[in-house]
């Protein structure tokens, strides 16, 4: 079953707009740059994201959201725990991100087994 991986960012105050754009472009670029070690092909099914435009006012500082879809929990686990491209990206966020939140889900699953 596919896994949807939601990533939310709050950038540090005063971060240059070019740095924000570069960070967001690189986040979206993980879809093409994260290569599976067995198939040697990109393994992220889909990736999208953008600047918050909610009118509800309950963002709690979050300014950017990204949705990444994986074909399986195994692909998601590799991405989070082992993928060197993803690890390098996460490391590059030091000094740029004030707050990050991540939540993953499988569509239609509302209780743990």
C-alpha cells in the first residue's frame, strides 16, 4: 500500500528569499534525485509542494508544505533511514528551518492494527 509523506516547514526569520526558493526546489527535486539502490531508478512516485495560502490562520508558523508519495512503506523507510541524497538534504536544512513537522499515512487507514 502506498504511503503519503507530508512535510511542513517554518523557515527561520530573516532567511533570504533565494535560500527559501532553493530549499523548496531541492525538496521537490528529491523525486528525481533519490535513487533506489536495487533498481538504480527514482523511487518517489509523486512530489508536490508550495507556499501556504490558507485563510484559516491556524498554521502556527508553518509556511510551506510538501506531499511525497511512496509505493510502499519499504520505500518510505529507505528514504527516511538510509537514502544518502535525502540525508544530505536534511543536513542542509540546519540553520535554515525553524520548525519542521512530518506525518505519514496510508489512505483509508484510521486505526492501528
